[in-house]
C-alpha cells in the first residue's frame, strides 16, 4: 500500500533562494553575490543599523505577552504617517485601516485574502516582469493573474504606452499591483507625469490598486519615495498599500511590515479593520512583538529617527555610487555597451538585459552570481569587487 503522503510533489524551490545556497557552497574566494534582494554595506555585510541597535538596547527584553490581532497601536500609527505623510487628510478622516504584518509578503498575503473574500472574481494585473510572489500570493488566494507590459528589453526602458493600453482594456474594477518606487526586478520607475496619468486611468476605470512599497527611501528619500502613493491618496477613495521594513531597517528576519486599506469613510475603515483582524485571528492569531517595537521606537523618537533617516540616506547614496562605479568600469573596458541604464535605474536592482547563457557564463567563469533573468542586486557591489564584476559582464557580453 502506498503511504499517505506518497504522492506529495517535490517543491522546485525558489530560484533566487536556491542560487543563494549555491553561492554559499561556491569555494572560490573572489565570488560575488548579486542575487538576493538584501542590502549589503561597503564591506559586503548585512548591516545592523545603529538606530535599530539603540532601540533594541533601550527596549531590552521585557514581557512577551500577546499583542492585538492588528498589531501595536503606536507602530500602526507610525506606519500610517510614514506611508501617507503626517498631515494626510485620509488619516485625519480616519479612513485607513492599518494592520501590522509579517513583512511586505505578509501584508500582500492578507491583502490577497481580503480582496478574494470581499471583491472576488476580478482579474489581478501585475507588471511583466514582477516579483514572482505577486503571482503566487494572489493565485493562492484564488485569483487569476494577468500581466501588463512594463519592460522593453530592446531599449531597457518602460513600455508605458503599452502598459496604459492594457490597463485601459482591462475589465473595469480589476485589481492592479503597482510598485510605486524601486521596481523589482527592473529598477525602472514611472516618472511623476506617468504616475499621474496612470492614476487618472486607475480612477476612471475604478481599478483597485495595491501599491507594494518594499523599498521606501532607496530612490530619492523617505518622503519623496512615497509621493506616488500620497498623490494618489489625495484623489482616490479606495485602495491598498503594502509596506515593508525588511530593507530600509535591515530587519529581514524580524518580519515587519504593514497593510493599509484606504476606505471611503471612517465607518467603512472600522469594519474593514474588523475583517482584517478576523482573518489574522484565523491564520496566525497575532503578530510578533520585537520588530514592531523596534521600528516604533526608532520612528517615534526624534533623535533615533534622525539617525535612521541618515542611515537610509547612506544606503541610498552607496547604491547610487556603486551604479556609477560599475558604469565607469564597464566604460573603461568597452565602448560598445551603453551603460546609461545602470545609473538611470533606481533602488536595489538593475535589470541588465543579459541572457540566461550570459548570466551562467559569469557565474561559471568568474563566480559572479546574478539571477538568471539578468537581474543584478547592486547592493552587492563594493569598491573591492566592482571592477571584477564589470570585467565579467563585458566578457559575457562578448563586447
Ligand atoms: N514586494 C517586493 C516588490 C519585494 O521585492 C519584496 C522583497 O523582496 C517584498 C514585497 C517582500 O518583502 P518582505 O521581505 O518584507 O516580505
């Protein structure tokens, strides 16, 4: 007789996480990891931010009782202020239901389940390409996912007109996942004028945007990077925002994020919060304490907050400097490669346009690891490895 779980299929694994394991096992000392979306400092290390360390020390290790299903009240208020701005009309009108979530992924997961229950049967549009879990999370919740054009491989730019056309032709009331800043995997963002044109379309078609903001502070600044969401908030009555502190607090493993559901009225927001709490109760009951306490302590203390803002600026400036350095190193070796895209793209990633074969060549020959789609995490570049990466890239391009 066959065993109970005999037919369980093997899991192929997550391609990016698998590459990371392969990297760890690579014995070459000159290897460079440009795969996973983790910020590393100039020494190639995942930093502990001094603001976070100071907050953790201030908090010590106290009682660990349950916290509410929706999370810590201070944390939720500070999340709202960070996303929507302190003077936001929406917040004054109490129209936002915000949940503490298990990172950005947890926020999207609650969002997908909430939408599946309350706005079922609508198509979910994601950018082509996108962070793969967008498909997975919304499919798991029961949605069919479709794509809107985003990246033009030939020009390494945005297919804005095609994107607009697809969303114009989509059924009214479709769910549209939008990365408002530092698009993963391409690094290509909409200009403010394009953001406004997209906003007009989303509102006219009554689409439901789910803004997924995983990199706030990594493009132009903490407030600047929220401007798409904030301008949208001035005009629209109902939408969702998932935000994550994994990257900008370097708190990946603590799982800290938020889901904010913007509603038409305070009463609606109250009822929505109730349903979100119920969903959490039936899933993991209530969120963990430590990460949210740390983030709330940093954001709520003027001195720690100023320190954190400086730390985010340092990460942002370092990634920009590494883009410049890579472009300069490539230019030294070849005039054939137009390096403009490296410095124009924003945030943690650069979509290089390298083919899978070229990526494999860089890995096998030089120990330089990129994702097979050609995505490079620029936060893995350092003064010490950037010349070698440029050399490997130029060799792979055969230019
Ligand atoms: N959304 C996007 C676009 C991301 O790139 C990521 C992380 O890589 C996430 C969400 C999830 O972030 P978290 O680690 O906080 O779950």
